[in-house]
């Protein structure tokens, strides 16, 4: 049985206080998912990822996922379209679809598969990207989940096709060799205010990778040119957690691991 056929759930948890809630084990997270920085966040759990959404703005706070050897695949021919995340409350879905995101509803009346695409929306702006990449899960039957709006953030195209994509590829190549990699990623907002609408005030993005013992963390400025190498964006776990006011890997004593950093291709950094 392929390794990605592991019991997962698809549901939405409304977490008024994550730290005081009953313990919930989620396979996408290492030991435990990141803390939720504000009360009232919704956490959507899908087969491939978990996402924390701020209901006030509809902005993604973090996305957590794990990359397995058999989950990685070729995504070049996979359809890229956006779908509403129907696990989320209707008001939260509305916040995600506010004008800053420039959504339009396509005319599917003539599409043969229209009954399967009733929640599809289209983006006018190109500066939108997937926090959990299609390439990490193209080998699974659940890849279409990564087109959900709960996996979307305002990733500028130069960053998305440059350093961000390079790190995703490095993660996939390492995971294909055998180790399970846990990833937590999301936006960084101005003034360390997680209630800020990141669709307009995002200043960067973070990505933290763990092999279960060691951690490699990266910070990306929104203005990075496409030729920037992801290794130049290495940071420290403490720095990232301070920037986003979150504990990314709660319950473990993670440390910045030189071996993991080297395996990701940044050994000389």
C-alpha cells in the first residue's frame, strides 16, 4: 500500500483557543500543529494539508503539510484553477473572495464536467500562488485539493517562480529519497499583526521544514527577484517564530540542523 494512503480527515475545526482545546492529532503536523495566534480562527483539514484561516480577513495564517516519497510527482499537466473551500464558514469564504483578490465566476454552462466544478472561481491577478505545491502531491489522487482557496496566498510571480519554487523542488527531491518532511508555511504581515489583511499588507513569507528532529527555516521578502537562490533566504527558527508570532513545531525541541540544511542543497551557506 502506498505510503500516502494513511487515514486523513476532511473537516473544519473552529478553534477559539487552540492551546486550551482538547488534543487533536493531525497527520500533516509534526506532533502538533502550529499555535493559532488569534481566537476564532478556522482550521480546515484536508487529505493533503491543514490550513488556519483568520475569519476577520479570510487570510491564510499558516498551511501545514508533509511530503512523502510516493506523494511527489509531475504536475506540469495538472489543471490549475481555484475552488472555494466548502469546509469553511460561508462568511470566511466571502472574505477570501473580496475585491482585493479579483475573483470572477466562470461560465461553466457548456462544460461537460460542470457538475463537478460548481465552486470554481477564476483570479484576475497573477500574484496568487499555492502555499502547499502541486508538485509535492501530484503522485496522489488528492492533488486537486491544492486548488482550494484555503491554500492560496498573495505570492508575487517573481518569488513564486524563483526562490520559492526552488525550495519546493529541493524538498521534493529530498523527500523522494525516503525521509518524511514536515512543512509549515505562510505569510508574514506588517507590524507583526496577524489580524492584518495579508492580501494588501504582506511583507514576506516563511517556510519551515523538519525531518522530525532538525529544522531548516527560510524567510522570503515579497520583492525578491526571480534569480534569487532559496539558500540565500536561510533564517533561524526563533527569528521566523518571532516574525509570525507562532510556535511552528510545538511539543518538540527542534534545532537548526546543518545536516538537513545540507541535504536541501545549502551546505555551503
